[in-house]
């Protein structure tokens, strides 16, 4: 996970215009909660180019991440009060 995080930080810092973001709810086709017979899952409708970049040759693959931002972090983004640990 450290490599994925470093790659994401680098891409957002140096090439933000090339990073693609899409809210999962806009791509969601199907989902199911976990039960005793199967794992939970979500099914997404994505462009064919993304499927090729994930399933193609290893050297040609892009990094595709599912990023979750907790609601309390989103609340902090809109706050004008700076908490200890948020400075810097």
C-alpha cells in the first residue's frame, strides 16, 4: 500500500491534470452486502480503456485505486478552525 500511496501523492503533486477521479456512486451498477455465503461487492461500469489498463500486460498497467475519504475528514476540509496536527 505504501507504493500506491507514494504513487498517488506523486501524481497529484506533479501531474494533477492526468489523474482521473470519479465518485463511485456515479459508476455503480450493482452492490451487495457481505453474508455467510459470499463477500460484499460493488460492480462498476467503467470505460473500456480502464479495463484494458487493469487487465493488460503487467508493464502496461495503470494503477487504479479505490480511495475512501471518511465523512469526518470532509467536515474538517470545510472548517476554518485548525486543529493540532493539521498545521504544516
